């Protein structure tokens, strides 16, 4: 898989904003990607050093439209911790 296929998009929420000063960044990643592949993709795309990666499988939420019910898509979330000597990711620095 290509590095850009593994990292889908950044997750921008209040909880993810709280981790930015501690060099913890949150991304939506491909379902089949493992922690090693995620770390290598982040290092390649952003030119940083990754200390560790935590992953969470997020299940879909129940949504209703009138009498019809369904689920939103499930997805995988990765919380990436950078090393102390690594530079921060520039995209997130403009958000703080």
C-alpha cells in the first residue's frame, strides 16, 4: 500500500486538539493497516520521527431518517506520538 492510501485524513476534534501540544496527532487510517505501516507512512509523509502508535477501531453509529434506520461506516483511528526531538507536524501547528 502507498503511504497516502494508509493515511486517509486528520481527525479534527476537541480531544485531538488537546494532544497537539504534547506531539500527539490523530488520523483516520485504512482498516487493514497495522501500527508499523502507519508509523512508516507518517514518517514518510511528514518527515518526522514516530515514537509509538495507538489504534482504535471505531464502530458505526446508528442513524435514523424517519422510520428507516442504518449505520454509518466503521473506521480506524490512529493516535501517533512523536519523539521529543522530532519537529512538529506543520499542518496541526496552524490550528493551535
